[in-house]
C-alpha cells in the first residue's frame, strides 16, 4: 500500500538519521535516493559521511531532478532531500519564475509517487527565520515553503524533528 511520510526540521535536527532508521524498520533493503549536487569539497565530505552511515543493505540512487525515471514500486525509499532537489530546479531553471518551477516540481512529485511504494521525504523547514535581504533566498524560501506544504498535504504522516526528537505533526 502506498504511503508518503514527510520528515522536516532545521539543519542538523536529525531528519536524515530518523528517515534512515524508519526505512530500516520497514524494509530489510531500503532505497536511498540522493538528490544532492556536489558543489564543493566540503559538501562532498558531508555526502561521504551520510554514505558511511548506511550499510550494504541499502540500494543507493543519485538523481538530481527526475525522480520519476526510477521505478521503485514495492520499495521503501528515503528521498534526501527536497531542499537540495529544489535547489537543482532553481539552478537549472535559468530565468523561469518560481511559479513555473513549483508547477514542474509538483508534477514530478506526483509522477514519482504514483507507484505503490513507501516514500520517506526529508526536507528542511527554512521559513522559521527572518526575511532574507537576498531576493534569490526569498524566492527559494517561498518555493521551499510551498513545496513542503504540497507534500505535507499529500503525506500520510508528517514528523517535525527538533534537536533530534521527533514530533508527530500529522
């Protein structure tokens, strides 16, 4: 039976660790779908630390944009993370507006989550702080917030991570 779980929270709140633990509770061989684009060596090291946490029972897939091209029917999959996935849309989008990018991301999300599988999405809750002085950051915060709302509406469960503690929202 299809299930969508959204795990949200701030940076270093324990989102990925919670998602991985949940996936291992649900499956002996979960899928880790990484959306990150490696921008620099520091980020490469972050990714490497994430990879070291996971054992050989994981199937690892790297996909920056087109999640739906992977058929994960019947699998438990951690998508880590929505924030980096949307960053890839922004950087690939050229001069497209946020509304166009949001429409495309929603369409891709819907296509990806169509098959019968368990989807555990990890995302950042970036809208809790002040308003940025950067126009790009304000645009991204809007995009991220609207996409998080969209996924949360579709989700069967929503978990907010606070200082490593899961708080069930939905």
